[in-house]
């Protein structure tokens, strides 16, 4: 049987950075939503509705990606814990 090896510290560091990136995306989305709300109240042009539709789609996509990144970060943390638990058995 092949010997498996994993650096749990690297997994945890990757998980930490992934979670930080997800938080940064959330913060930027909030800023974009605030700007979007301001534009909605002040924009009177023909392209307003197309812009709003595209902006809403982009915001939704960014929020989904942030959630997925957070989920992956949690999975990495669990994986590191499982490897460490197994490693303690030997």
C-alpha cells in the first residue's frame, strides 16, 4: 500500500487565506451594493434597467462564489483535523 503524506499546516494556511478572501469578497460586494443603491436613486437614463440587471447578476455571482470559497475553506480545515486525528493513532 502506498504511503500518503500531507502537510496539515499548509492545509490550514490555505483554509485561512481562502476564508480571508471570502470575507474580502463579501466586503467588496457590500460596497458595490451601496454604490448600486445610490445609482438607483439618482440615475434617470435609458441604460439604467440594463445596468441594474447586469449588476444584480454580478452581485449574485460574487455572493455565491464567496459562499463556495467559505465552504471549501471549512472542508480544508476538517480535512486537516482528520489527518491529524489519524496521525495521532500511530
